[in-house]
């Protein structure tokens, strides 16, 4: 396992909060379109009045000197300060798989909507990934895709409250849960693969979107290999939704369930789960948003390290 101190001192935390000006955040918001509202199980705005939006938020960071955003989720933890996200939102290489770096200026905003931070802003204190992820070369997804998961331990907000206490809720986390189940996946995408939904508020990074359906495992082919244990449902959410939760057994009234995996990549799959040609998919191919299923072998040690980190 690999850990990295992010912002520990008061001065370091203040610098991160000050870095994320409204202008910087606005620069990560995509233009709105004139497209009429359009939604379905493969992508829709999440508008239900449950605890779910409190537990999911937008994760801002700087990657190789470029500002970026992902999605992260508050999970129940001993320190009440732990979120789960994708590995590439915490540690990444450049586009050719070189110059591995840890993200800087890490800031989590739970319940983010239209630039507002209803529960405060939480600066990252420590990132946790599997050591194998540090070897990621951006080329061998079959080898590294299953390790694209991470945890971040957060500092308290300006009022001195931990993130779990501030939002008043947390999602459970599950390990070795069977993947072939109905799931809901959430994120703050800045794009949609469906042109009819491109530029709608839930695909500009400003509002929470979700997909729901039967999860399917990616079955790679010799030409398009895949890591084992990559699951997800049909979904049009694009960049920015990485790190968002894949939730099983979610109670529709409370909006709480079990986080069984995270969103990491889009994949064109046919009806049997075989990978399609991403540049020329067949008519029976549909876009799925997939990511690793959390396991006791890879995920649990990371979670335990994160949840027991104290100030």
C-alpha cells in the first residue's frame, strides 16, 4: 500500500481552500446547451430528497499542473473522515504513462450543486492507494484496471466538523459482494456520451447525475483485454464521474446502500459483456460505465488504513 500526506498544517489547508476560487471551479464547468431535458436509466439528474446527495460530492484536485475534478463518496469510518474515489483521482501519470505524481490541492465538497458547498469544504489530508497502482503505465488496463481505487482522509471543515458528522450520513462499504446485481451509479460528469444530453445541467459538472440497472462484467477479448472484476451498468456519464460510487441494495427512501465499487472508465459492451470496438461498435453494443468491484484483498486494507488515520 502507498500513502501520501496532502495538506496537514493549518497554513497548507488554507492554501488549498484559497486555491479553489469560484473562477477556477467555473473553469471546470462545461457550457450549457439548448437541449431539452432527456433522461433514462442510463443517465438522469438525481432529484430525490434522500440522504444520498449528502454523501456524494465533487472532488477537486490538480493533476500534473492541470486542474481537474472527480466524484467521491463519504463512507462509514472510524474517523468519520474517509471518502472513496478512483485511484487516478488521487495518483496518476501523464498521458503516456510516465511521471507518476500525487494529486495536489485536493478539496472535497459534499452535496455540491451549482457552485454551492452546503456542508462546507474539506481539504484532503492523506491519500491511500494500492502500491501496484503506482506502477500504472496507462497502457496495460488488463493489469492495472482493478487497482484504480483510492481513499482520501479529510481534514475537518472550517467549523471543525468531520465530513461524516457535517453531512449527517455515510454509505456502507462492501467487499467481495457479487457483482451481478442491480446497482445505481452516481457522479458529477462534465460530459455525456449521448449528444441529446450533452450540456444539460447534470452533465456540466454542476449537478449530480446517476444511472441505474443490472451490472454487467466486462469480458475482454484478445484485441480488447480487460482486467477481471470490472463491473457497471449502461451509462452515458462522461469525464468527472470517475470515482463515483457503484451502490448496491440502496434503500429508495433513505438513499443509503452499500458501495461495492467505483466508476473508472467507459466501455462499449455487447449483450454478453464482450468488449466492442470502441471506434466502430456493433449495433448491439452499448456504453457502460465500469470500474473495479471492491474486494477484501485489494480494497479492505486501503480502507482500514484510511479509516484509522487520526489527526
